[in-house]
């Protein structure tokens, strides 16, 4: 007997992009001291007040089945947050609570893609994007961007890919590049979506981590609310990665169908976790600013650490908790560089190839360890790169 192609084809027959990360974890398990700059896991954990709210909700008995669409309180809190941030009137009926942003991405593509449909996404991309698309039976087609344009997608590239496609997935601020899509770029994206009748899926989990420019939700653009599904999460904004609570925001009729999907798949999110998320959102922007502050600071530390040399160059990081480093001057691929760095210096970074063709010759660094250790690791990385480039 054979397994379903939909399952066995999730990675497209190739690597899932996590090879260096898994190797680093095996080294750690073997007792090797590895500096991990790989995944987007905060070095500060969930605020104790949020955890206390979660504890009190659990002790208080909210441990049974919760409403599948999400509790009324949390759906309303998310809707209010989105209305306030974007200016788009949003109600609880526009919100489905999901077990994290990843489940939201899966649900959104299930909502708009049939088997065999073409679903577009921007390259470089978060490592799960093409697999998420394939997991719903759709065909994943990248739109490759370039470091020469700051990884901003161009209207011509989207126009070329759009005919016959069903959806487009974007992510701003972008993981892995840190790019924040400028208003003209988002207007171009909106124009193509309308002219080619595309659904737009907007991953906005990093909307609280903006270092340059401003975050614009494409749902707020004229004529886009009815064709946009926004994926959000508490993971990055409130350091609640392990709590697994996110959402999809979209037209009411889409959310109604997604509630049916959730009934037959996840069956909701634990009530005590939803209560903690509701509490967290009720605290305003201060907790979000506190979570974001270390990454804003480390971005500046990155620029200082890289100053005065040209072997390792930072792609301008306008948002998110990562910096993409251009290491093409070493003559190594991102994967070869990352593996060699891990062997020589016990520093783990993510190869650019893990995120698509657009990031060839780059590595992604997660700014997720304390400042002193982070700067020390960057200095070792730069010296390692200089040695391989033959630079002084």
C-alpha cells in the first residue's frame, strides 16, 4: 500500500531546509557547546503575568473543550487589535482562532486552493511555505526576489506569475530577510490581485517588530478586504511561541467555512491558553514593545559589528528578529558556509538556501541570544568569513 502523494510530496522530494539546525541540535545533545542563531525563539520567555493568567484560567476550570472558532472574548480582542492597527472595521465574525500562525497558514490555503491549483509565494520565504501549499494539494510556485532590490517583489514579476494562479502568499516584515514591504509595493500587489482575481494571504506575525518604515496590512487597501486573509499570532509579539495561539482574519463567509474545517481538524485551542492570550492583548502595546526591544537593539549591534569590512554585508533589516547576511564574497554557498562555521566555531546559522533561490550565498542570523554573546558570535563569523575570502 502507498501513502497519499499529498503527504509524501510536502517537501517536494528535496530537503526541508532544516539540516544545519538538526545537526547543531545533535551536537548539543552530544555535549558540544553550540551558539544557536537559527530559529526565531526569543531568549526571554513568556511574561510571568501572562503565565499567571494562564495558570489561573486552568485552575479555574477552563480545561475542557473551548469554542472551536475561539472564545468570544479572544475573538473580540483580536478583532479590536486589528481594527485599531489597520483602520479596517473588524468584528469577531471575521476571526478564527488557530493553534498558532502555522495552522492559520494551512487553514487559509485550504480555504482558497483546490487540488491542482497554483499558489504563489515570495522567495525568500519562511521554510514551511511551499510545504504548506503542497499539503493542501496545490502547486507551490515561487516569485523570486533579489538582494539588489532589497528583496522587495516587483510588479512585473508578480504579473508574470499571476495568470492562472489562485492565491498569493506574502510576509511583511519578511522572514528571513527582514524586508518591510513599502507602500508602492503593496499597492502593486493589490493591483495584480484584483486584476487577476487572486486571493491574497498575508502573514503578519511580525507586525510588532518594525525598525524602519511602517507596517501596512494589505487588507486595508481599497478593494482588498474581500479578497485578503490575514494570518496573525501571539508567538512573536508576546513571546508565546509554545502556547500555539494565532488567528486568521478574513471575510465572514470564509471564516464560517474555516470554522467547519477546524471542527474536523484541530477542534479549537485550549481555553486556558485563549484566556492568557486575551489577558495579554488587554495589556496594550507595552508588552509587545518590551518583547521587540532586544531585537531593535541587536539590529544596531549587528550594523556596528559588521562596520569596516566588506566580506560580510547585512541586508538592510527593516523588521523582524533576524538579519540576512550576504557572504558571497567568501565564494561559499550559504549551506557550505553554515556547515563549515558550525564545524569550525560551533556557531549555528541558517543557510540562505533553506529559504529559497533568492537567498543563495546568504545566511540568516537569529538575534535571539544575549547581547554580549551575540556580538561575540558575529565577530567570530566575520573573522571566519575573512579567512575564507582571503581578506584582511
